[in-house]
C-alpha cells in the first residue's frame, strides 16, 4: 500500500482517519449562503463547499434562468459573462469566508448534475478567473485565507491547467467525476480516478448513481482499491438512498463525506450532519 498524502484544510486533516464532513452551501445568494455556513459550522462541519452554480448571481451571469418562472437569464458564456460570474462568486466567498471552516469552491456543470450548462472552454475560463480573483488584494484577502481547495471536473479537460494555477496560490484541487444516471464499469471508474491523480489533483472524488446493491458494493470496492493504490486521498460516493452506506462507511477509506445542515441537499442521498457524525463515530475502526 502506498503512503497517502494528508491534506490540511484549515483545521481539518483530509485523508487521515475518518472522512471529513463537508456541507454544501446552496445559496441562492451570499446572505443565504452565509447563514447556511454559520449553521453548518455550528453543527460540526469540517469543510464548507460553496456551490457557485447554485448562486443566482453566478447562474444569471452565465445565462441560466433564475426566476421562479424560469426566467432571468441575461448573461451568457464568453468573457463578459465569465467576469460577471466571477464577481458574483467572489462576493459570495467573501460573505462566508469568516464562518470558521475552510472553503471548497465548486461550480458543478449540468453535465454532472449541476445547474449551469457551460462549454468546456468557458468552464476553464471561469475557474481560472476565479483563482485570479482569489489571489487579488483588498476585499478578497479574507477569501484567499479561507479558500482551501477548488473542485475541477476531470471530464472538462482542464484539470492540469487549473491545478497548475491553483497550486501556484497554495490551493488544493479536488478532481471530480459525477454520473447521476448510473454506476460505470469498475475499469472506467478506476481509470477516471487514476487520471485525476496524473493530472495534478490533490484529492480524487467520484460520485455515481447505483441501480442496486451490487452497484454500491462495486463503488466501495473501487474506492478502497484506489485509496490503496494512489498517493492522494480518494472520495468515493454512491448517491441516492441505495448508496447512503457509502457516506458513513469509514472502513473503505473515503476521505470526504457530504452531509446536510440547514440548507437543501446538493446531491441525492445526503444525510443530516448530526446523523453522519453519530454513525461515523460508531463505525470508526
């Protein structure tokens, strides 16, 4: 078994012992995200994931509908939309930066279960612009101190470029892959996790949808084998009610688990943070 590098995100050690508990902040605005952040930290969250795609300001800038009637998208892809989305994202980051837990910045695309439909080039440009903003001075200094990691979807083809930019700022990278429909073959999942490691990710995350218990078992096996083989921490999640066990099974070595505090779940099958903490304590090896 290879020695796995441990990450330090604020006061959380990632990849050592029980999985760190991440609570996603789902907006829809900076004030709401800040309220969710305070509730999550009070409930014991180790990491706060700011879901940028679920913020109305970001979605609007990227041309996504935000109104109750499905209207409101007035931005669009391209340089202007990216710049506006970056400003909205940094505003939200600043609102939650002092909540007391490190931030994982995520802009989930619609292709992987998120809100925004971005061409790969625009997705890369947004993440790079966001990192440039985090590196800025003045009002974003608090953001720079709080941001521990950024999520990069490996299927978008920009993991290596974004990882290089993030590492230059001392920010870790979570390589991610989501299949919200099925659980791919083992070889496919293992290849995806290996690709994340080889392209500069500091943590490899895979989340898939099971059709039955056998899919959950396969996912857990893939995660355990990858954790033994790779030199970076691995997070392997089976979504939905069927996959709930994957969120509270520390023996398989998953470095992160995602739970719900005061806001809505950001993915199917997330459990209340109080229950996750209780079960992890019971099952800790």
